[in-house]
C-alpha cells in the first residue's frame, strides 16, 4: 500500500509509513528534504504548471507497483478515526483495508454547487472553450462517455482535488483513459499563454473528468470527509474524529 502526498515544497510532518510525499514539478520545484521526486522514471514533471498534482498521478501510473495506491495533498487528507497517528484523524492502513473489503474506491464526499451546474461553474471561473474542446474530444474519441459527461456538466455535484485510494487495476484503468485525452487536448490549446491560475487547466479539467469516469463506470464508493491539516485547532480535529467514529459504528 502506498499513498502519495503531492507537495510542491518541503513536507516535514510525521505520517504513517503507508504515506510518502512526492515533490511534484521536480524539474522546477525544490525541496531541502530527501523526498521522492516526480521527474524520475517515466514522468511528465515538466508539465506541472499545467497539470498540478496530475504529474504525481502520472508517475504513480507508470512507476508504482503497490497493490493499493492513493493520492492526497500536502494539506488535504482523508479523515480517519485512529487517534494514534501524529496527524490526528488521518486515514490509516487498517481503515483502508476495512473500507476496500466492500468498496472499489475511497473518495472525498462530492461537493454540491448551490447556484450553478458543474458546467456553469467551470464557465464562470475558467475558460469555457477548453471544456467545450474536451466535450468534443470525448464525443469523438470515447462516445460511450458522452452521456456521462453531459450528465455531470448539467448536474451540480463534483468530486474535487483528484484525491482517491483504490486498488491498482482501477488506477490503471482510469489513468489509461484520462491521460490520452489530456495529451490530445494539449495539442489544440496553448495554456502557456494563460495567467498563472488558468495555466492549471488540465488539473481543473481532470476533476471534472474523474467525476465523469466515476459516473460512467460506477465503482462501489466509500465517501469520507477531507482532513485539512495545519489549518484548524485540536478541538476541530476532535469533532471530526467523533463524527468518524459514529460513521464507523454505523458502517
């Protein structure tokens, strides 16, 4: 089991051994700590300004051999209930094994937009032409996903952050679908001309495409809250832990 922590800077927090930080954009970003880098082996590290944490996902797809794999962020984790870890409330190995006995993938709870659909939200905050180009690409390259794409864009629920834990075959299946689409779209748009925020276009699109892939393939899913570390106090963590205990009892 290996859960990678995508980070663009030093990561010094103590974490259980199943977690390992990986420096994304290692061709550009620097770390003074000896952590794994995403520019070794088969990689797309140089694309990090445009792909965000997806450079870590690509590295996992091409280089990681663990039977169970996952991706989290340096400040966003899945909430667990084991209080023994140094990061209070972090999802543990035993919890992951428990959940994957009866589920295919662990995800964060879907975010629900209140006033916009997923497609309208993208148009409001990003460049709609890129989303429309992806829609056309899906219609051409994998038309069996067209209905799921439209359903997600017209709905108001989104799986954010490109975070998951799953067994290797599911990761391989998803990445084998995702990255060819992104690489082909990259040939028709020029994100180098975008501002720093919109440059992250392929990371933004992947959040929507992950939701589309899940809609189409319907894996059995265990949803968990996000655990933000370094942002709130211990009282908040305690409330989060108590809620997780109640969920586990009810499971």
